[in-house]
C-alpha cells in the first residue's frame, strides 16, 4: 500500500466502525468510511474530541452537526506549498482526498524526469475533481488540461489554482469520454494522463457512467492519446466491486497498455497505527 508521509495540516487520527477521525488544520471531523471495518484503536474519549460529525443518509448525501467556515489547507510540495480551498458540502467530502498526495509526488518526479530529457510535459487530468493532480503537474512544469463534467467542481478547482497563483491551466467542462474521443480524432497526444473515474455518474445530456462497464473502452481510447515513449499514467479506482485482480486483468486485455506497470492500493496511515486502504492504484 502507498500512503503519503508529508502532511502537516492533515492527520488521519484513527479509524473504525465504518468511520474515520481526522484533523484538517485545527478542525477535527468524524466522517463515514466504508473501508474502516475494524474496531477503533483509540478510546471513545478521543473520538469525542471531533467537533464536526457527518451523518450519512443516502448515496453519501447527509448533513453535518454544525457549520464551519471555508478554510485553506496547505501541503508541502518540494520547496513550495500547495494550497487548497476546503468547504462543507451536503456530501461527506470537503474538497480534498489526502491520500492522493502520494500521486502528487509521483507526478512531480515524472515531470522533472521529462523536463530533464528536454520534454515539456503535456498532462491530461480526467475526472479531475478539485484539481490536486492538476496543481501538482502545473507546479512541476507541465502544461495541464483539466477535464471534469461538473461545472461547480471545475469552478472549485479554479479557486484552488488562484490560491496557488496559477493561471495557465486549460479548464474543460465536459464528459471525460467525449473529450477523449475528440482528442483521438484530432490526433492530440499527452505525455501524462491521470484518471480518477467515479463508480457511477451522470454526465452532460444524461449520459450515464458505470465504472465496470465503461472503463475498459475508455482505457482503449486513452492509450491512443498517450505518447509512445515519453509518458506516465495514473489510474485510481475506488469501487469495491472492482478488485485489484480484476482491474489488472482488464488492463492486460487493453490494447497498447504496457505489460509492466505498478498495481497496488492507495491509502492512509493513522497516528493510532491503523492502516486504511482506500482504492486501487495503477501507475507506469
């Protein structure tokens, strides 16, 4: 399992009973986490320190016990800091997935390698959410295209870019599949492609996305637009219905996908000592 180690403003304190106890800056939250199936390692007195509790009702919709103001979270990124704008939503998410910091380091390393070989990396971030990977790539010297079908989420990502004094990312509000199909027709090529597809979703014009059904075809298309030599690739999947073994079989049946790739899990290590696996990770 890969997990980040450089967080200062974020801490996974403990997990258990389907929940996770976290610290975002000075704010302590208690949120649902289906992967936290074991018992907590810390006593109830520690969990009671959470000032903000999210009660899930249906499909991750729910409510917080209290309101809190929007705030900024920082992550040490080389000689710089990446900054993120966090806020309450009617979902359990605050606008950041802290485990992704391990991928940000991978992106930085690969971009630096490409630049060292005289290649200015063009990076495509699909299903890009609030843009952590887009920021990491841009701050590492890449030309970045950020694609998400939800306008409000792209607006949030642009706020994060503004926080980091970034004004060179190309923002696209469009279904990721449609964008890739158009890219194939145009013959455009990217050196880095990042994919973080949801389990299910509803794109523009009511087009449904189902991970297990639609990912194989999209992978076929994506392999047509990645540079044959100077390249890197990241795929995250968070579906309990798609095991790492099944994902590896899918990739091995995908035309032009490399025979050698890293396949593992991404997660977080709590200060209590517990480890939380959060999804499958494929990289090359």
